[in-house]
């Protein structure tokens, strides 16, 4: 998808809908499939930020920075491994936190932005 011209699909009829369109040009349904991230999400990768996070845990971008480009909000049904509890320890500042996710892609400390791999080698 071209980032300067993001196009998604209408949830009702499947027609192409530009993120700036208020309604589907084919069926007139409200265009609710595009979301512009706010400050509760990373401006780079759109991952959710917890209260107090100064850096994105997924990509390391400083909170409040990034392009904040619209992204398509879709729900996907994923079959996979059961959630696993993992502990992350920042190599830079020592901050520790725990996640319970199926696939843990958090690699950066939310406090200082330093590298923080989990204790699980099977990510």
C-alpha cells in the first residue's frame, strides 16, 4: 500500500475506500476501517503505549514521535500458541516488566528506550 495514498476495503461491500473518505463510494457505509493514531499509540508502528511509557516497547520510537500515519483497524482471528508469560529486563537501565502474549515482539524498554530482550529464547 502506498503510504501517501492509503486505501482499504469497505467492511460492508468490499469496495476500495481511501482513508480520508467519510463514506464508502459504492454502498455509502460509514468509513470506520481507518484510524489515525493518538498519543496512546506509537506514532511509528501503532503499537499501544501503556501509561507512563516514554518509548515504544515494540520498535523503540520515543513516545509522541513518528509520522502518526493512518492505519487500517482490522480484527484478525489468529490460531497459534497459547500466551506465555515472559520477563523483560532492560540492558541499559535495568527496568523489568512482564508480558503475557502469544508472540512477544517487545524488544525495547518503555522507560529509557534501551534494548530489553525477554528471558524466552523461543520468540
